[in-house]
C-alpha cells in the first residue's frame, strides 16, 4: 500500500485518557473493519507521568472502514473522556517548509507556487529598460532653486 493510500485509511484519535493502551484502542475500533496498525506516540517529556501524548493513529486495511470509524467514534466516550476522531493528515516532509534545512526558494513546492510566467518576466524586463531612460539624479534640474517654499514677490 502506498503512503498516500495508507494515510487515507488512517484515523486520528485525540482526547485519550492516560490509562488507554494500544490494546484498548484496537478493541474499541475493531468493529469497523480490519485494523492494520495502532500507533500510540510515547510522551517525550521526561517530567510527565503520562505514558503517551494523548492521541493515537488507527490504520485500517480499507479506507472505507476508516470513514466508518470516524462516523461512529467521533464524540464517543472512552475511559470517561470524549474522543475526537478524524481523518489523519500526512506528516509534513522534513525537506519542505520552514523547518527544513533547504532554503525555501530552492524547494520544489515553493518553486511551483511562485513560478514566474514568461509574460511576467518580459514585462519586468521592459519596465527595467524604461527605468534606464530616466535621469539618475532626482535633483537634476533643481539647481536654480535655493529656497524652499513659494517664491517671494
């Protein structure tokens, strides 16, 4: 299964109580279809007593099963907490966006979004050529003026 197809068959489950385990989630979501994987991200904070971060991903074999789970489990209660269940969003690539090590203007997504058409490039060149016809010194022609304001009578 491709990554894009996997994300279409995956649901995000938020609002989990700290006592919830991957087995509990598997048991709660199995009625909607065959589950391929349950991912319960561990808590990175060493000072926290929670074993996980309060959300999970449940991947189904079939995207239709994921839709069924969303329809039936969103706003359901599990271990005294109301669940938020929605379609999972694919993670942002480490090579794209502001967090990457590549300059934004060198990334394919940025180039595609900010590409300049040939017509725009030619218009910019014409405007630049028109600037060259103007005098360089903006003060040129003002030599006779030595006092600001209206001329005295």
